C-alpha cells in the first residue's frame, strides 16, 4: 500500500521515458536505424531536416549545408500557399519540404505574447554567427511592424536579389510603400492586396434610407462629416452606424499626413485627433460603442438582431469572418452591400522579406517572383483561396468581368461576383479604393503606437479619463514600449 | 564525542542531498538572476533591432522608476487585487478544510467535493478568460440574466469600471486557486494524528474548539507556507489581469499589477528598467515575507 | 430547541451540515460550470459562436473534431510531447525537492544557516524576469528544440522545496529517522524507503501542481520549441488561434482545449486518490 505512490510515479516516469523514446527518435538515436513508425513516410531527408539535433543524420543527407531554406512564419497561410501553388515544392511533413535539392524548413512561432517577433529578433541578431544550415533565408512580416525589420540591414533590398522595378509593375503601390525603408529602398514583397471598403446592411439601408443602391449609400458616407450626420439618422432608427469606434480607426490611420515619430519625438497626426473627436461624439451620442475588434459584442452585428449598419473591412473579412456560412446571418442571406466609404484603406496582408546573409538568394528570388508577380499562379490563388492578389492585371481582369473563373464543382465559367454581397461584384470598388492610398507615412513604431493610442483613447471614450489624461497615458505607455522616444514638449 | 562524530558522518549527507538542487540551480537560474541585478545599473534595451547600451548609468533606472510615481500606484493595485482575492480564498479554504476534517460532521460525497475543487486550475488561464469574455460581454448571458431579473435596465459594462474589473479579476483568480490552497491545507491536515481528534471528542470539545485549538496550531507550518507563497504569488499576479484587460490594465491602469508593468518593459527587452523593477520587487517581497514569518511565530524546529 | 441545548457547542450539527452542503453545492457549481461551457462551445460551429452564447449543445462536435484531426496541427504528437515534459518535470521536481527539503530538515551542517534563507530568497524572484535571460542561455547551450530546458530546471523548484520542508516539519518526526539508523539503514535507503512513503500526500499534491503548471505552460516552450514535431499543446492551441482567416475556426479551438484538458483530468484523478486515501491510512503508520 505505502509504495503505491512511489510505484505510480515510477510508472509515470517509465511511461514518459518510453514515450520520449518514440517521440524523439531523431534526437535520442539519430544514428541508429529502425525506429520506423513515425517517420517512415517522411523519408530520410525529412528526418534529417526535421531536427537540428540530428547532426549526424543531416550531414549524411544534405551534402551542402547551404542548401537549407529556413523560413520564419507565425501561421500556416504562406506555407499552404507555397504547398498549393509553388511549382516544384514537395511536402514532406508539416514543417519540412523540398524544392529541387534544397530542403525547406518552416519555423512557425505563434504571434501570441509577441513570441514570433522575440524569436525572429534573436535569430536575426545571431544571423552572422549562425551555422550555415541555420541561417535564416526568408521571414514574413505584417504591416504594423514591417518597418522595424525593413529599416535595418538585416533585410535585403529586393533589387539585390536581381528583381527589377519592371518585374513589380503590376503590384499595388501601397503594398510597396509599407516595406520601403527610410532611404526609399524596397525590401519586401507581398502576394496579397487587402484593400478595404464599407460593408453595409442592405435591409437596414432600405428601412432607413429607402434604398440599398451602393451609389446612393456612398453619398451618405462620402466624407466624415456626412458620415457622422448619417450616424445620427441611424441612431434615431435604432442602428449603430458601426459596431465600434475601432472599426473606423484603420480608415483614419491609413490616411495620415505625418508619421507617428518624427526625430525621436512622438507625433499625433491631425487625422487621428479627428478620429478621437469624431469617435467621442459618436460614443457620447450613443451611435456606436468602444468594443474591441473580434470581441463577442463587436461581432453581434453579423446578424440582423445586432442592429449594426456597417463594418469596414477587406474582402477576407466579409468572405470568411462574418459568419456567412451560418444560417440567419446577414452574409448567409446575401444581405451585405459594399461601397467605398469616406476614405480608402487596407487591412491585413503579409509581406515576404529576404534575410541578409541568405545562402539561397536565387531560390528566394524565384519564390518572390512566382508568388507575387506571376499572373497564372496568382489567378489560381484567387480562384482556389478567394484571396485578393497583389496584381493589377489579374484583379482588373476579374473586376471588369474580362476574366471568368470556374471553381471546383461549378459547371461553367462565370464572372466574379459575391453571393454574400447580394451578387454584387465588389472588385472594382476594392481596386479603386486602394489605388489612391498613400502609405509613405509609416514608422517603425506603428504597431505599438496604434495599439497604445486605441487603448488609451478607449478610457476617454468610456468616460474614465479626460482627453489630457488619456493622452498622458498614451505617452507613458509609449515611453515604456519604446524607451528611445520622447513625448512632445509643449 | 562518539555522538558528535556520528553526526558529522551523517551530516555530510546533507550536502550530498543538496547537490542536485544546487547544480541545476546554478546552471539554469543563478546566472540569469545575477545578470538581472547587474543589468539594473545599465541602460540596455532594443530599439527595433538596434541594441542600445549596455551603458553604465548607476541608479538612473531606479530614479526614473520612482520619479513618475507610477510604481506606487501599481504596488497599491497589486496589493488591493491580492487582498480581494486572498481573503475570500483563505477563508473558503479553511472552512472547507475544517469541514472535511471534522469527523462529527460526517459529510457524504467528500471525495467528490475534494476532487472537484481543484478542477478549475486545470483550465489554462487564456482559455478561462475566453469563457469570461463570452459570459460577461454586454450581450452575454450574465447581462441578459440580470436584465431579465430586473436588476439592471441596460447592459452593465463589466470591464469599463474599476470596481467590476477588479472584482472579475479577483473572482477568476480566486476560482482558479482556492482549490490549490484547500488541497495544500488538507494535505497538511492529513499529517495530523487522528487520535488527537478522537481524544478531543471524548473530552467533549466543540468543533470550533477542535479547529482552533488542535487543527490550526498543528497546521501552522503549512499555513505559513500558504501565506508566503500566496503573498509571493499575489505580488507576481500577472496572467489573469493581463489577459482579461488585454495587457492595458484598464480602466486607466487601475488594474495594472507590478509584473504587468514589468512585462511592458520586456517588450523592448529593456533589461535595465526590468532589472531595477525586479530588484525592487524582490525587496518588497522579502520585507513582506519577513513580516509574515515574524507574525506567525519563529520558524524554530521542535526537537 | 435542539439548537438551544447545543449552544455551547456552537451551531447545531444538522444546521451546520446543511450549511456545509449548500456551500459545497455552490462551490461545485462554480467549479464545474466552466467545463460545461467549454463542452457546449466545442459542439458549436464557428458561425454559431459568433451569434452569441448558448446554454445548449449544438451538433458540430464530430465535425469540429474531424476538422481538428485532419487539420495541420500535429495534436497527437503534441499530446505525447506535453505528457513527456509534464510527467518528467513533475517526477524530477517532487523527487529532488523532497531530497533537498530532507537535507535541510534532517541534517545539521555548516552551510545550512546560509542555504535555507538563500533558497527562500530565490523563491521570491519573479520568473518573468529571468525568462528572457533563460532563453538566451538555452540557445547559447544549443538546447533549442530540446525538452531538456523544459524538464531539468524543475529539479531546482524552491516553491516545491519550501512546501516539502514545511510538511516535514509538521509530520516527519526525526525520531523515525533515528530509529532507521539504529536498524542499520543507509542514509540513501532511509530517504527512499522511509521518508518518501511518509511524504505521500505532499508528493501527490506537488506532483499534481507541477504537472498541471508544466502542462499549461506556454511562454517558455513557445520560445524554445520551433519544430512542429516537438511542440506542446499550448503552443499548438496558440497556433490554431493565430490561424489565417481562411482556416480560423473557434469550434476547433474549443475542441482542442477540451482535448488538452482531458489528459490532465485523468492524471489528476489518479493522483488525487492518493491525497484522499492518506486520511484513512493515518500518517505516522505509513
């Protein structure tokens, strides 16, 4: 009896070490042969590439340690694009593949708790002294923190890879603004465009304005002043114009005329102060609320009972994130309409950067060219994944109806329309909105500044602080995040 | 003389038994700890990908910690949250422990109850708070129940008021950890010789008397443990408020704890400020722990 | 009436029992409610969850599970990894912490006066502080993508040590050890065959705590493990939540949370038996 606990612990230990034995065969007995099972279909190359600890094994298979392509990502989006669309990629398992004689290793670190950037920072800072097979070749970034990486020597200029401006002529300019460093050098490329529009609830529009025609609705939200007047009308009819003030933030912040940081001093753009002013008025009038994006309360307007008039977002929002596949939702009934809204903006997107010191520059160049400029591959991405690709030729063709598409299970080719948007073809609108977008006013501190600004102002909107207190809080928060920045002195 | 020699021979085993702990400790924790203290005297952070410092700045980091006064606000927040969560937790745990150990009460289904209380701790804090967000949202079930019962006429926005935000944090933290505390106390109560209780019953002592005269005094070492670790845990309160307020400590940083503040500095790998804050935290914890030790009596071993 | 007679004994026994049951039922509700909500959410589709909370299960459990299993996350690998890390951490942690506590409790040696407060002091250092330095150290030692930095450090767990030490103080009489010595038992054997069994409830308690905290740990593993085959469940959950819009599915997330809680419940139930049994056996009898 008394030995029971000890024996249980012993059992646990034995079980665990047995499990360790199977789980980690590559680590524990890299040289030894027959621990089949787990890795049989993976093949020798995969096993070698899979574990850095398996030095003995990898030396045997990869004769040239430079022939390892290390790609750092935070989710599987780019990986599945490569797997599905890049010619010559052979998948071995979830984090390994090959292209020709090069082994591809995906290093996936989720972005929660800033883990992705922490990991990437450490790797890049260590790039010079890293073993050849561990050198990072490519990494992905998001718009909010792109400049943090782009504006350093750790990222390679695109032109150094041998990619010319002519190659990139079909891309949307804004996608290049985001990854152009302070000297005007382009250092990253994206296969996506994420131009945003305003999606409005057609039923609500008919009820309040007696029309759901995009052109008519556009007149009601043509600029921020009319937008705010419309908000009052909607409020009287029982609707919130948008679910939260955070919905419009992106639209204002994409249209700033100055940077967040100028000469090491924090600078709040006039357009952002206008957001604060407009938002405070809307919240005080009860025309909208201060919900966080993606919270349950924010999402309630995906359904008619939520009584939300409009959401701002790109194609992916309405296609995949607004419950269009669920009975009873507005999207399910094709009840959304799309119009440009007060100002153009974008939301989302992923950029590919080449790391300085890559030993596979040619392959990196080829992946970038194929994924971000090749018409055939990019059309394929639109058809298969419903992505909005970063290619004017492809998108204009689809927008005008010149290019027809045929998806799996469809009997004939047809023009690109959206069932969710009541068979409207929104592409011309997306294309128009993004064309005039000027994003040259980005700084390397945007992620922190945008986050903290919204957080701080929420206190003001909710009545927990005066505007001055909220601004003070913002400056404090920035000083903590970016110790090198200073608050403006009046 | 003989005895002494024997003792010495045995006592070398003290060192042998300590060896694994010390070895692992030195390799994996001692070095980072020393660098933490060392760093607190340097300016040392990442500006984007550019390393700034390390430059020796003396007590500059400590000065800037104190100059803003925020540190006291966050210390106060942390203590308030700890008390809000610890007091109900320790009372509940002691009461449950007393009931479970009370032979006269003869509670049925004890094993079930004892098992159930720890279960909330098995849920990851991040998953737990996902559920809290759903339940306490404006359109969530808690609000709709309250509105149906007529307590409120429009949704109560739990996370926009200091009181309710702190309340939710304390509630969630308490739920996650009271089982832990109860189990610790119960394990301690198990160490008490049951014949003592039987003897007390024969002597006609009431349950209350048994609890205060027998259980509590014998439980003292474990209680000291619970107090101290809870105090340390309380001062290091982090994940629940961090996730529940999305790292902001909203409204207006009234729920920002010391470690959340520390975490802010780690964003830019600001080892200097983080180091200074840690040293300060260490000092505060040490002082408070010392007080607990003193109040609960000296830690002298009984023969 | 009865109450009056028993005033000197406090509240009547029946009233106290009733009160105890009421409180226990409320507590039980608050403990189990979350599992119910988790289960409900695991049966709902992503779209249904966006429509708001529901107290009744839906029909998508199998569908969510199938999506999860056929999705890109190696969840069974993750399960094994989590189990290896948590089980080994818990085992090493309780064994060596008990050993350390025994060293302080049972022996008198010169450095003891220095070492005991020293360990108590390091207990107070917040883990977040050393975390980043720790990760630097790990990559310096070339231990990335290895379980060693997740398991071995649990040998030096001051909090567990402190508990063991306190527990020994209340229920490990030194006379027992003296008796064992007279019987000719070696020190190491005494520890393994007499002290460890006596510490059973304490060991079970700390084994559970360590197992659970290691099982749910995200921060350090996320910085150490990058190979998908090595990742533990919390990292995979975070990855699932960070999925791109095409694959994002809260239904899967909830199924995966439920999936990852299930094994801990089993381990907990196994170990908790030993805590509850301890009462019946009495301590000193062993």
